[in-house]
C-alpha cells in the first residue's frame, strides 16, 4: 500500500521546506554579502522567497518568515532585529502570493502577459516594496544608498534566478499535489 500525504500534511511540509531553505539561504546571504545589519548586496534567497509565495500561498509566506528569522539569528542578529527586518521578506513572499492569484497569472513566462506580470509583480513591485519596507523597519541611515542596494541587488537576483526556479519546479510541484489550485492556497 502506497502512502499519500493529505492536503494538510502537504501544506505543513511546504511551510517547513520553505523555512529550511530560506533559513539557510538567508544565513549565507547575510554572512557573505551583508552591507548593513542584515541588508545584503545580493540576496539569492529572494528568488526562493518569491517562488515559495507563488507556489504555496499563505503557507509559503509563513515558512519564509520563520526561515528568515532563523537565518538572521544564525547570522548573529538578535531575535528582535531579525523578527522586525524579516517582515520585509514575508512581504516579498506575500505580494506575489496575492497578485498572481488575483490576476490569475502564471509565473512560468510562456506568453507576453505572463512575462509582463513577472516584470511588474515579481521584479518591480516585490523588490520596490521589500526595499522600502526593509529600510523603514530598521530605520537605516543612508536610506537612499541602502535602499538602492536592496532594490537593485534584489532585481538582479529575481531576474536571473526566479525564472529558472519557476520553469524547473512549478509543474513538478503541481503534479505531486503541493500546489493547490492555480498557484498556492
């Protein structure tokens, strides 16, 4: 007899998987490219953060937030600092989680509309709001310079990594029942 995980179990596994991947990637991103109190020059975790929001919806957002806090703590920041700063990461997962569903869009860029949705939602809106929220949450000095590092570094990461993730894994996750509905919950 073959075991088939329930939908609830798959949601919990999706959240746990998101948390572990984001914790590790956040830790390494902060440790290797930190420019100011958790603001990384390049933050490869961002592509995964957006993908988890798209794929797993609210469960992915929760996993991202938990993982980002753990990554910040592992990198040497206090729980309080991590919990505040990593709200920006949760926001960066929530924006695509909501907008891809509202617009009934696909993260796999197979036509002009899905490409434009990718540019507007994943690249511009998510990176803009994440950089803005992050800077406001930690009340950073040199707001403009740090905001630019976050925005342009995030934009580069999203443009290069997110299409690879969504094209490579979206259908596999759907076929195995980890993506419920069009994208996420």
